[in-house]
C-alpha cells in the first residue's frame, strides 16, 4: 500500500472547499454507473455488475422502493441506487427509450 500517496490525497481532500468536495463526491458517485460496449447491450449499468440502469428505473416506476430493490439485488448498495437515480435525473430520455424498447419487444 502506498501510504505516502494516501496521506497526500487526504491533505488535498481536506483542503477542498465545500463546493469542491461536493463536486468530488458527485464525480466519484458517477463512476458507479458504467457504459461498456458489449456488456448489457452497451446500456448504462451499475458498476461491475450486469444490472442495466433501465431495469432499476422500470421497477421503481412500477412502485418498488429502494429497500425492495436492495433485497432483490443483494449485490447492490444504497450508494449504487443513489448513483442510479442521479444518472436517471440527468439522462431520463436515454433510460426511458431503453424501457420503451424492451416493452415494445415484449409486446411483439
């Protein structure tokens, strides 16, 4: 472990303003959402999982709350869901199109 690097990072983080810390937290949270070609059809997904974001959004729209989602997806954390909802707030059209496409395929 590189303790010198860790100590340097701690000093930098401690020197950040509240606004800078907020931005840092947002940036780190956004890394929980990944888009990888060939994984989940290239759709946004929860980090290192094959759980497409649209799946969680669709269940939420059907009335599932966070506790139910965490029970049904035990590999997820509350922070994963917070990142998912934040991503959806920023990209609702993208997620809604994915849900509509799946619904349309199911009706065929």
